[in-house]
C-alpha cells in the first residue's frame, strides 16, 4: 500500500509502477478500497488505513496454524 501525497501521484512513473506491480501479481491497495493520497502538506497520520493493510496481510498469509 503506497503512502504518498497527491503531488507524487501526478508523476507519470507512479501509475506505470502500479501497473508493473499488479501485472506481476502483487496486490496493490491503492485508490478505492485502499490508500487515497492527501494533498501536499496535509498531515493525516490517523488517516492511514491500517485495518485495510493488516486485513490484506492476514488474507495473504492464509489460515493460522
């Protein structure tokens, strides 16, 4: 799950990098249902979607033994 602001997202390499990761089978939690970037300088430490990230890790790890 990338954690970047809206200025970084505007760089053309950002979308290309997401596409490469997804085509390699990596689950990228970005956009709807994942991380949504904030504006530059806008601090929102409580806004990081930890539950989404941790749920994805748990789902990827499979059942507990």
